[in-house]
C-alpha cells in the first residue's frame, strides 16, 4: 500500500520508546509464550494466544528505555520509505483512525482510537512485561498496540522491502482489529484454551484479519481526519497479492509443517493459511459487515 507523497499526518496516537503501566496479570491479545524460532514469532504477529504475557518476564533495567516520545509531523513520502517504520506506523494510524471513526459512527457506536507504542527489545505494559520474543500484540487494559522494531526488521528480511511495508501495515491493521473487538465486546467471546479450526480463538483471529482487509479496501475511500484527501492510494493487484501471501505465510497449518511436526488442526489458534486468506479477502471485498466470524456456521 502506498501513501500519497504529499500527505501530512497529525495523529498523536503513535509513540516510540519505553512503555508504561504497572506489570500485571491481565491477558494480552496477540502475544504468546517465549519462543525462539523466528517463523513461530512471525505467526504471532497476527496471533491471539491467550496464554498471555508472562508477568514475571525479566526486564533488564539497564536497557529499559525511559519514557516515550510522541511521533508527529511525518509526510506520506517518509511513510513510504522502507527504512522509516515510525512514519509508516504514524501514517497507518492516521488512516485507520479516520476509517474506524467513520465506520463506528455510521453504526451508531462510540469509539476512541487505541494508542500505538513502538518499542525496542522490551517494554512494560498493563498486561505485564514483554520482550521481542512475544511479537506485536494488543493489550486491552491499556487500549494500546505494542510493536517491536527488531521484530519488524526480521519480518523485512522475510518479505523484502516492499512486501515488508505492506506486512507492517497488515500487522497494525490486524492489531487495530483486536481493539475494535475489545470496543464492541466481541473479544469477550474468546474462551481461554479453546483451540481448533472452528474455535473462538480462531474466529477472533480471522475477524481481525477480516477487519484488516476491510481497512485495506476502505482506506483509499476515507477522507483524512480533517476532511482532506485519503492518505493512502488504492492498493494495486500486486499489493493485494502480497498481502494474501503474508496471510498464507502465517497460517497455522503451514507453520506446523515448517516446524517439522505434522499438521494438527486441533492445535490451531490463528487459523489455516486458507482460512486467513479467505477472511482477509472477505473483508476486502465485503467490508466490515462481512466480518461476523462468530455467527458463521463455518469459518
Ligand atoms: Zn491477532
């Protein structure tokens, strides 16, 4: 996805460095246990894993960054620069804010943006301490999306520069989807420990993918917060093919194969490659109204 070069972003929802909030035992969405296999980490970028973050994960006070700075004033040109993750997240947040504010208002629902925190290696959150190994996640008590910059660097190695830009925005859009689920009460439908292709965990994940697809289609149609032109151009066919490829890459069945074990559908927490591609496309083609994974007979 490409930002209009002359777009200016004025959102203040993105901050960088540090963390906030006390370490607690609340459940985080999208995080998981500590793992070292990068492919498994990549799976968590879109994952809900209700094991939650380990509240006791060790944080080295020497390397814990202090405080955080708000990011403002990026341009579309900067957001398109593969090296400038910070501005890309600000641009994405600007677009998602406009899209979801309009969508929620149209449905008569109250809405407030989540905040977005970029961190390096480790962070303290209202859901406990997190390190890079957890992958990006949404913490409901904070109403905050946490994104690790070293993780994005790993993802860039896997998807390439342009694919990396899109995959990063997909991550943000998916986590923003969990915020929408939280705001609408749908996140409460997830039952801890419930896994499998038709489970509540998978339905939650697929809905977040669907919301990401709805945003991808709607972003270029939504005026900026201040009524200006949309900040994103319409995705090209090639860009959508890349997004679908990213969805395929993080399917549970594929990740199980890659890790050398057999495919075990009963262990799925995120959905198969086919499920994830299907629901991303459902959102892209049908919009938010096509994202009711809870009442679908089969997902
Ligand atoms: Zn997720």
